[in-house]
C-alpha cells in the first residue's frame, strides 16, 4: 500500500534570532505534523519563547523562516495568525472584565460572525470548563481558571494549531492534571506545541520532544528514544562468589567493564552480605545484558540480578542541556 503523507503544520527552517550581540536562536530547524502534541523544552534563556513568538508572528527572525500550514509567517502574518491559537507564558488578561465580556472581545478581534458567536462562546465555555464563571470578573478567578480563560481565548476561533507557553505554570497539582487532560483532549483534533518545565507533564502528554539549549536544537525525538540513544541506559547487576567465596571487587569490575557495550562500571551497595551490586552505563544504543550474563558464568560469578533501567527524561534533559549528550536531532 502507498504511504499516506502527513501534513506539516509547523516548520522552522534554519531560524536564527539575534538581539544585539546576543544570539537567542542559532539555525533551529524542525517540523510538526498535523495531530501531534510536541513538548518544547529547554532551560531558562534557551530560546523557547523566542521561537514561539516567531512562529506566531510576534517576532521576525534575523534569518531563516517560519511556516504555518505551508505559509511563510513573515510573508503573510495575518493569515498564519488566523490558523494559530497562542497562550503566552504571561497569559495577559484584563482583570476588570467579566469572562464572558473578555471572550466576546476576543471573538470580535478574531472576526467571528455575530450570528454564530453565542454558539461558539457556549462551545468554548463548555470545553474549557468556564460555564460557572462566565459572569465573574477575571481578577476574581483562581490561577487555574485564569489559565482556562487563556486557553479559551487561544481556541475561540477554532485554530488548527495551538502554541502554549508554560500553560500550567504556577498551578497546584490538581489544576495541573486538569489542564493536562484538557490539552490531551485538544490534541485529538489540533496540532499542539507545548512549552513547560514540568517534565512528567511532557511524558504524560506529548508524543515527541524537542529540546533547545543555548539557542541550538539538541534533541528531537520521542521520550523513550531519547532515554536510550547516545546517552545510553543503566544496567543494574548484582553478583556473589560461587559457593560463598569472597569477591575481588577490582577483578569483577574489570570483567564487567570488559564487556562490549559497557561504558562505565560503579560499585553500589547490592543486597548486603556476600552479594555486591554494580551500576553499569551502556554505550549508545547497545544492550550488553546477554554478554554480561555469559561473562558472569565464565568467571564463576553467581548472577542474582540483571536488569536495565532507562534514563529518566530529567536525566536526559540535564545531560543534553549541559552539553553531555550530543545532538539527537
């Protein structure tokens, strides 16, 4: 059967942005397909917000280009803005306006026809869980409800694409779960790019992860792939001597370190008594477990435990943004 082409909804082509001598972005390139929820990660000052502002037409790149639905943002910013819903990190709202009045105001700016506006406001109020607070001033709302209002204004014109910059910043754990579920629900019909510092949120929500550091793209893959590629995985090994004989730790370390696919070996506490545990770092995508088993048998070691642990997304993030893991783009 012929392959079905997937429509590219967002594309960054060698995006660079300089603020005087500061290079906020350095030739970043990536694509986001229709229906994807992509996590956009990086430490503070990495260039995440700058990239989002370029994609939404609020900033012009120094070089390169941003494309929304096949249209160059710089060439036709009004059309591309009409296809994007944007929730900035600061979530600027008019605190003295009622929720319903504010949404009407946004609907007017988005040129939503008057005859269909009330229906749309009702739909978006239901979708974002705002029906009980439509008559309240925005300034009276909790942070969680204000974030919902921000999402509602981003969605009111029914855009193809949602770009959300720190949508759960400052929320309590219950509110984070609520907004996360809303974003996952939206991802069934929209293309979503989500910036956040909450890494478990990314793993629970996003199908793919893009990581930037110092204005450069350092990773672009799934969370599972990033936990293995180049940075490798952790292998836990626990052994004891045959017939209770004492272990020569230096010799055992040498045996384990000599197995192909093992990058480093450290002694851990193990299970106590004659059993000793080791923490091994695999090299790249190698899986040395079978070779480790044979090495243990050949050296009269009783293998009590042998299992693989993938690096957490937090570990991967720290390595990549500190320049330890190379590029996965």
